C-alpha cells in the first residue's frame, strides 16, 4: 500500500489533525474545512475539543493523541512555552508526519515584545529535537488569527503571502499544497534553521502594529523603484 503521508504535492483532500482548541485552532481549522480538508480537532479538554470542532464543521474531535494520529499534517496551536513538551509526549505518533508550528514565543517587556527563546534558537527547532521522527515546518505565525477567517484572503489585489520553512522536501510540498488550497501564495524561506528569523519577524511586526504603524510599507520590493543610480 502506498504511504499516503509521503506523496508530495496534492490538490485533493488532506487529513489534518489540530493540537489545541483555541483561536488559531479554530480559525486555521475553519479555513482548512472551507478548503475541503478533513480536519480533526484534538484537545486536552474534550468538551472544548467538541465545541471547537462543531464551530468550524470539522470531521471530528478527540484527544491530543487523536489529533496527532489523524493527520498527514498536524498543526500545533498551543502556547509556545508548552508546545515542545507536548510534542515530546506525542513523538511516537508524530513520527513520519508533517508538524506545522504556528507558535510565537513572544512576551511583552518594558522594551517591547521580546522572544522567549532569546533569538538563538526557535520553538520549531525545539519541537524537532523533541520529536526527531517528525518533519517540522514553521508556518502561519505571522498573521493575526482573524485573517484566517477571510475566505481566500487578498490584500491590495494580491493573495496573502504565507512564508514557511522546513527541512523535509515532502513536508514542504504538502505545506505548499495546503497554502495554495487556501487561495494564498506559498513563500518558501529555506530550511528549519530559518524558523528563528520567522519567529523574530513576528515579534518585530507585532510590536510595530501595536505602535500603530504598518510594517508592510517598510518592505517595498527593489523592483518598485527605478534604478537611476
Ligand atoms: N492568536 C493569534 O492571533 C496568533 C497568531 C499567530 C500565532 N499564534 C500562536 O498560536 C499559538 C496558539 O495561539 P491561540 O491564540 O490559538 O491560543 P489560545 O486561544 O489561548 O489556545 C491555546 C490552546 O492551547 C491549549 N493548551 C494550553 N496549555 C496546554 C497544555 N499544557 N497542554 C495541552 N494544551 C494546552 C489550550 O487548552 P485549554 O483551553 O484547555 O487551556 C487551548 O486549546 C500560540 O503559540 C500563539 O503564539 C497566535
């Protein structure tokens, strides 16, 4: 029998398990249900998991282990400070699966938002170390939860760009197909060592938004300027 978990880019239904029952679980999960995927919400509280699954029209709900076992892809939608240890406890079940890390290890300080990792490692790396057989991909951490409630999010005429990074080519293909199925544009950013930058980008950008400014106006492409040097 072919291993359906390792079949690369596909446009058909994906099986996605979600760890967590909160805002990212339900907004991203809802977007994936709308895109036609087979989603199961797994949580430590079964009443919360049932309510979250019902809210988004997911195919089912269950425990965290059920969520890990359901998916070709498994979203970790938990607080960053507990996510690697939860993943460690599920390491056997997660072996061979694509684990999507949307966590942001950030805390407010007197000096603005700071990374709890110190910026020298990433939560994605800690997850990968905790579950060496899993294929961790950093993705979906740069937007506020509300963005995922928009059908096919488009801004200024362009589909939402979703940066992601990871080491396993098959998992990167799966995440590419997943992002595309949501009507968004995949932006591959390299190997899992880049997760430290994607996490730092969230800390920086959210801090700018909180100040009332717009990060998007700080990053025009060079192609937008005539090179009259
Ligand atoms: N919200 C956003 O806009 C946003 C955007 C980008 C990234 N993120 C990141 O996404 C992750 C999830 O955020 P969220 O807003 O969805 O949080 P949330 O609404 O607070 O949900 C967190 C979930 O984690 C569960 N949980 C907490 N501690 C746990 C533990 N020790 N074991 C098992 N489950 C546990 C909670 O279960 P209980 O209800 O039982 O406590 C809840 O289901 C965070 O890392 C966050 O930084 C959030």
